[in-house]
C-alpha cells in the first residue's frame, strides 16, 4: 500500500512538471514575439527619423534661398528709391524684375510644399506595403523608393511559370494586397513593367522576350482591374524585355534576378508636369 502511494506521488509530480514546462514554453515564445515586434518598430522609427532629418535639411536649404531672394528684393527697392533720375521705361523694367522674383519665390515655396507632401506619401506607401507583405520572402519581393517614386519588384518565380504569362494562385494573393494599398491612394498612377533575362524565347504564343515581358505586364494590369477593382485609367502596362537588367546574365542566379515584374507607383503625369512648369510674370494666383 505504501508503495502505491509513493508511486502516485511520483506520477503527480511528473505531470505537474510537464504543465510547468508547457507554460514556460508559451511564455518564452511570447517573449520572443514581443522582442521581434520591438525590433521591427525600432527599424521603422530609424527610417522615419532619417527621412525627417532629410526633409529638415531640404527645408533649411530652401529657406536660405528664400532669404536670398528677399534680400535681393530689398536691395533693389532701396536702389530704386535712391535713383532720382530714372526713365519711365527703366523704372518699369525694375518693377517687372521685382514681380518676377516674387513669382519665383512663390514657385519655390509651392514646389517645396508639394515635394514634401510627395515624400510623405511615398513613406506611408512603403510602410503600408511592407506591413501588408511581411509574410513574403525578401528574395521574392523588394520595395524601395527610387527617383522619387515607389518601386515594388516581384520575382517571376512568384508570379509566373517559366516562359509563361499565366499568373499563379499565390501571385493573386500578393497582387491583391498591393491593389488594396493603391486603391487607398487614388491620386497616384500605376506603371507595370515586365522584365526578362537574355535567354531568347520563341513559340506559338510569343515571338520574343519583348512579347513575353509585355504579356506579363498586361496580365498583372488585367488582374488588378478585373479582380481587385483598380481603375484602368490609372494603369499603364509596358515591357522592357531584357534591356534593363538589374545585374549581368552570366549565371543562373543573376538571370533569375533579372526576370521580374516591377509595379511603379507614381504621381499622375499631368499634375506632375504642371508642378514643374514655372510661373510667368503675368500669371494670377
């Protein structure tokens, strides 16, 4: 009887130890998840701080230019008041110069405001896209800002079968997440570019790499329009064939990097060109 009681005590202690070990494992996993989230937040904060410093430096430079224009205006006005013998045509010429300088000053200020707004939108886009696609391997998708616009580069092994422009099921999930983000920013346009390596292709469906790159781009555009509701007037599909590689085509790995589709999110071109057009002296506010 004593032996049975002793055995029961041992079994009870054993199960109690198992329960404690399970709790310990749960707590340990939770701590690791919290640590990973903290690191991601720290990385995002660092990126935000860097962009903020860049914007401050740009704003400081433009403020210096504005101060220069203001001092130039003041100097011209002082000279104008000191000159008692000026022809009417000369005085009018100086007046027009002052008006032109004021317009230029306003143009720089408006341009600065627009550029800061565009950079802020790009930062928000990058953050939202990275959060939405955080379960995708970094080797298959890359998000970055180049030349003032957001680029989403997706490898062809995620989107298509080799030599095909039929979209895979997994690709639809990725494109759907991107479409959701761009639908939240209807003031932006989307350019989809197909890229290939330098291995030639020719079959009953495609003439060459130009054909393949264009068909892949139009497949993505069509999916974004028909399944995810992106307005077709906002999108452009284009093919770059093999002529804009990210690296050489000397190895299998390098050719794989060159086979990609890039989704470029950019401001509407008509608004962009209007922004770049400087004001004239006769323009009205």
